[in-house]
């Protein structure tokens, strides 16, 4: 009950079109936004893996290096 699950049907822009930094920023922003919801600590993303992003379960801890 602490995880929200999302499917990204067409992830080509995310995985191939915005580079590694853009994809990381997108995943971080999505994760931080959704974990603002009461009780939500994790975001499970399901999409086709590409060069710059991969599916999985993300938490705020995954992006610690961005909030220094």
C-alpha cells in the first residue's frame, strides 16, 4: 500500500529522446511528485527499457545526488 504503479505505453521520448540527464530529471520529478501523496513511498514504473532509462521501482533515495 506504499507504492503507486504506472505504465508508460510509449516511452521512446523518455528512453531515447532526452538523453541520460533529461531522463533522470523526468524520473526524479515524477517520483518526488507522486511520493508527496500521503502514504506513497515508492513509484513502480513499467515501460520498455531504452538507452537512457529503465523500468523499476523508484524512491526519493534513488535521486539523492540531485538534491545536494
